């Protein structure tokens, strides 16, 4: 199970906004932008190396999320994932702010912002992805809340979080490293009440 979830996590990290788990993410990509090719033959050694790097990373997923949201005030995190295959570990954080999606790279060792660029506009996404992001503004739960809840319930540290549209409802998918296991936590938030 551990290998399947992390393999899927790594494979999905090559698509624009899908860092959750296979079959759950919306695959958010800009129209006309083909998904990157994937290599289903990732070895257990590669997965173990990625998890080992994550376990040694000093900056948490939650800290990286807060840093990225401060870069673009008023933004909400739609997707966040750990990438340990680079020279230094990095968190890729995609935030939504007034119809724009920003991608920020947060150094997992120093907590410094390595890069922050406009990734896409909401208009450039598929209808399904636009609906998921629109739903993000109508729910009480934020990604930071979802991560805290998932870490408590799975007794570990979150390695990724993303959105998915499940039966027409928004859901947060968080993957948590708990001991030697990877656990997927799905949270379906309540809608905000109108006053």
C-alpha cells in the first residue's frame, strides 16, 4: 500500500495541480497543455529515498503553506506537495487568489521562497477544475485545517494535500506519513452559511 500511494503521489506531482492520490485528483491542467509522461516503473528504492528525505526535512507542509499564503495575501491553498528528488527538498504550493493560481517553491530546509510565479488563471482550466476551485471559496475548511486534522487522525506528518471533486462535492485529500506507512485522509467540508 505504501508503495502504491507514494508512487501515485510522485506520478501525479508531474501534473499541474494534482498531488493527491490516483483517481481522486481532478488533474488540474491548463487547457491544451498535455499531461507530462509518467514512469510507472519507479523503484521501491526511489520511494524510500523520497520518504527518507521527507522525514529529515525540518520545514513542515503546514509551515510551507503559511509561507506561500503570505506571499499572496488573501490567497487560499489549493494544492501542496513535497518534492525530495531535487538537490534540496522543496514544497510546491499552488494558491488561488482572485482568479489566479500562483505556484511557489518553498525550500524544505531553510523555509525560504525559492520561486513564486503565476501558474495559470482559473479561466485557463477545465470546467471541472474551475468548479473545484470555485467550491474552495464556499467551504469553511481551509487546506491548513485539513492538514492539521489529517495529521492528528493519522498520527503523522502530511506530505501532500489537494482538492478533488467527489460526487459533485469538494473534498480535501491529504496524504500523511505515519511511521512506515502512508495514509490517505479524505475530508468533505461543510458549506459556509449565508447570513
